[in-house]
C-alpha cells in the first residue's frame, strides 16, 4: 500500500511539473506570438501611412469603391475636384457623391457611367468626355479611368477610380475650334 502511495505521489509530482513546464512554454510562445503580432500591426500601420501620404500627394482624384458600391478611400485630389470632404464621402454609396452629366447637363444613366462600365465589362474603362457635378453644383469636365479589382475567381471585389479635372483643357480646345471655324469663314 505504501508503495502505491509513493507511485501515485510520484505521478502527481510528474504531472504537476509537466503542467508547469507546459504553462511556462505556452506563456513564452504567447509572448513571442504577441511580439510578432505587434510588429506586424506596426508594419501595416507604417505601410498605410506611407500609402496615405502618396495618395494624398497626387493631384488626381483617387477613389476606392468596394463590392457593395461603398466608398472606402477618397484622397485629397478627389476632395478638391468633387467638393466632398474625405470623412463625408467615405462610407457612402458612390452614387451619393458622384453625379455624372453630359455636355448638355443631362444626367447620365447609372448603367453608363465609368464605374458601371468597368464593373460590367470586368475591364479597365477610360472616358475623357464625362462631366461631374460637384457638391456645390459646379460642372467639372473630367477624365476618368476606372479599373476593377478582381480576386482569384475573377469576381470583382472593388473598383479603383482615378480622375482629373480637365476643364481648362476642354475650354482651350473649344477656343481653338472656334478660332479655326471663324478663320475658315473669313
């Protein structure tokens, strides 16, 4: 009987030691994983900060739209062209921020705007004839390029739109055309 008590006691001591070693090892591994995670999060924050600096340094408007048609990024160039503040536009459906019109000021059907064209064709779409109506109701001549973002299954996960104000270029082009027309009649 006494021998079995010693055996049981020994087994208990071994189990306790094993539990202690397991806990110490797990704590150390958890600390290492925690440190790795903190380093990764820090690195991602740095990458995001760099991306934000680059995107906000671009004069062109850059907008990121997710697969639910919600604006997820809206750079300073977009703010300057469209007139919506970054914090106002992010989180809204793109149709609330972007109103496209033709040269006569008529609304362009949602199915024909650059975002819809890129989505429907699953191809980059460019249009330098489209006009935007800013938040202050000013018509802005723009050049748009929209590219779909695709996953491995070729499903669209979002859209990236890059656009710029080409109002001056269009005005100069119109003046040249008017001058040529006038000169040819004389």
